[in-house]
C-alpha cells in the first residue's frame, strides 16, 4: 500500500503564485470551498459561477495577485475543457443515440424477459451497469425509472427491491468508470493511465454494485416498504417506434469504446515499448477520443439506421444531445480552473509537507478529502475535480496501477452520503414518492455503502498490485 513519505515530491514543479505560509494557504482553501458551498446551497447559484468566485476568493485570501489568479483559473479551465470537453460531448451523443433509437429499451426488455423473479434485482443492476456506461447519471435515471416502476408494479415487488439495484449500478458507473466526467478529469489531473484505470474501475465496480445493489436492497425493502406511486409510471419515449436495434448489436456498440481502451492498456502492458509499431497503433485506436468517436459513428448505423432513422433524424438527435451538456462542460471546466488555482497556489505541496509525518495511506487521504468536499457541496463531480487537484502531487512517484487506484479512491469518496444539497437526492425522492427520511434511509445509505465498499476494494487491490 502506498503511504505518504518524506521522499515524495510534487509531480510538476510549479512556480507558486503566492508566498503564503501553510496556515494562510489552509485558511484560503477552507475559505474558497466554504464560499463555493454557500453559493451553491444557500444562494442557489450555478456551480459554474460559484467555482469562479470560489477560485478568486481562494487566491485573494492566499495573498496572490488577482491577475495571476485569473491566469491560473483560465489556464485550468482551458486545459480541462480541451482534455475532457470533447469526450463528454461524444459520450452525450452516444447516450442520446442509445436512448432515442430504443437501444436502451431493447437491452432492458431482453434481460427482463429472461430473468426469473428471484433474479430480478440482479437483472436490474446488470441493466443499469450496461445502460449507465455511456450515459450521464441523471439521463440514466430518467431512462430507467419507468422500467423500475413498471417491473415493481407488475411483479408486485417492493419498490426498493428493484429500484436500489438500478440506482447502485448507475451511481457506480458515474463515480468510477470513464468516460463519465468526474473520472476523466481525475485521470487527467493525476496523470493516470486511462486504460488501466478503466480496467481496475471495473474490478472495483462489480463487487461494489452487488453489495450496494441487490444485497442492500433486501434491507432497504424492509426499512422502507413502499409501492410504485401511480402518478409516476410514465410511458416510455420509444414505445411508438416501429422497430428497434437488436440486443446483441446494441450491447456491442455500447461496449465498443471500452474494448478499444482496454485493448490499448493490454498492449501497453504486453509490448511495453512506446516505439513498437503495434503499441503506436493501439495508442491511437485506444485513445479516448478515437474510441468514443468510433463508437458514435458506428452507433449512427447500428442504432440510428436500425431504428429507421433518416439522416436528418440522426443529425437532429446528435444536435439535441449537445445542448443539455453545456452546463456539465462548464462546471467541469470551472472545476478544472479551481483545481489549477489550488495547484498554482502551492496547496498540493502544502498537503505533502503537512502530511509527511502521517502514517496514512495516500489513497485513504484522497478518499477523505473527496468525502469532505462531497458532503459540503453535494456534487460528486465538484468533489472529484477539487480532490484530484489537491492530491495530484501524491501521484508523483506512484506506479501506473497505484495512480489509477488514486483516481478510484477519489471517485469512491465523491459518492459518500448524498443528502439534501445533492440534486440526485431530490430526483430519487420525487420519482419514488418518498419523504426525506425514507430517502435518507435508502438512497443516502446506498451511496455511502458504494463509497465505503469501493474504497475497501481499492485498498485491497493496493496490497496486491
């Protein structure tokens, strides 16, 4: 297991924008995060604007010239958007094609037809895992809620027995698996290998989703035994389609970018020669941009044309997929700006200096930082981005596998105990017709389980890798 040590150095020597001491820097970080939390929770200001203001406050309290703070923030925003903005957009297009073509419904219907009553919770976590791979969490909820409610109603299940596994599958994908925004930004900030992170993320995600999903749903159903609210069982958007893509080709399309990125990681390990022709070819094929672009182009035919979409309909679907993610890209970009302000102010080095004498796992420290920011802001993405910026120097002398585990530790921390300052909390509450107490006993406990089981798996892997 990787521990903090005196020998650890920062990943990149950055000329700090301030000469503030550790105490002042610590106060500046707390002030910046406090302002972000207050603006998001109390004044309901958009996270994009809150992150900008928080960055300026951090710089001002740290005694940095504001022109340098603005430069740091702008550089971080630009780098983050350049590195992840296109990937987020491609992921959104793939997700919209999957939804609008009926591909997502085809996956759902095929698995449900073959699942017995006893296996239904396991089927739901499998469905959520597959559908949630290229789709943002909120979109996944909107897609799967009608299915969850219909299955619970027709099979006379407790809503929690079916709903919790679906939510667990979606949440694990959102927090741990690229190409979701949080993991992508953390990989970029820490300098981790995307393929290795993806592979280890899958290893962590499977037991975590099982424990927090089908296993926990048994207890959640006893604590909150409710039936699907009648007024919340909507018609599915693709019920009026004349035809839908087949199950096999849909799953193959969804998994295509994952296979391409994992192939690159495997070739990197086996060949281990950057100049070798095979490795150079797979470096291109397995890059996130090419993998996702390929999947989108393939999906236009395997999903769009298979559903009977004309070229115009496919173009409209692509166009509609981009508008809703503008806010996501801006938040991620502003989070990158905040992260860069933290780095340039010397906060990462401060954490190294202060924690040199601590006998604590670097992975556990990263998790704790992400947990604190998650509890404060309610946003998994903001928690991931901010924590990644703070702990990035810890990855300086880490192996490839441990750098990937650092990303996963941050992702696990970002999912800890969703409560009233998280939009996802209210989304689940309203869809399932629960009160605040019931939502805390089910959804919030499930998120905490994901976080704790996830970091446990990460720490176990760090002992053997």
